[in-house]
């Protein structure tokens, strides 16, 4: 009887642990998803910089927003009041766990508020900051993104979107993102990049 009760207790503890782990995964995915939605239309700050303050008289207003899908990518644009007929666009690609489709990373390319574009990876807060994030684009090469800031929802890794990085991404047939989880160690996820060339080209239109 005692053995049976001990076994029952162990099973209940195991079930509770699994339920808690699943709950944590769902919350993590929800936080990253929420952060990604906010970042689609939010300028990406350059390292060590912040966007200049604007007076209420000259504040730029968002007149409308729209988004267009390019295969796996989405390009979201905010149409601005100043300068006239201007817009700010960001291309985004969600990276999901292949077996469960859990959202792990959001890869974006968008403006930094100072006339340049940056590549940004939104990753879980459990990521080891010192290791950063590496994205390998096959067959051309890899891009290393240092983690610049962390929030309750996610950490943000970012690097300049220059001509070399643009060529890597536009010519890629597939990709792999790697980071270090503080609890479980190195994480490596392969993902498709279909539509990258068209989505990145749309940023300049």
C-alpha cells in the first residue's frame, strides 16, 4: 500500500512539473509574439543610441498601416505625416520550432530612426547575453547579432543591415539560428526563408 501511494505521489509530481513546463513555454511564446507585433512598426534603436525627442508641434503621426505577405515574410508599413508621403517599413519572419510550431525567434529588418536599417532577432529572455545570436544563411555565410537589450518579454539582438548582409539574406535558400539558453545550453533551429528576396526588395520601394 505504501509503495502504491509513493508511486502515485511521484506520478502526480511528474505531471505537475510537465504541466508547469508546458505553461512556461506557452507564456514565453506569447510574450515573444506580443513583442514581435510591437516591433513590426517600431523603429529599431542603434546600439547605444536613442531616437531624438520631438515636440508636439513637429511630432510625426502614423496616418495608416498596412502589411503584405511575401511567402513566409511579412512587410508592414506605417504611412507617416512627415515628411509628406513618407512611410516606414519593416520585414519580419517568425522562426518556429519544427515539431510543435512554437514561436522561438522573430527576425526583422527595419529602420533604426536615424536613416539606417538594422537586422534584429527577438529571442527569449533566457538567452545568454554574452553569446549573442548567430544566423547562418545558406549557402553564403553567417551574421552575428550582439544582444543589445532585454525586456520582460524578450531580448533584442541587432546589427547593421549593410550591403553585405543584405546580399547574404536575399540569396539564401535556407537558414539556421543559434543562441545559448541559460538553462539548456546551445539551441540551434533550421528554418526556411522563402520570400526573403522579394520582402527585402519591398523595403526600398
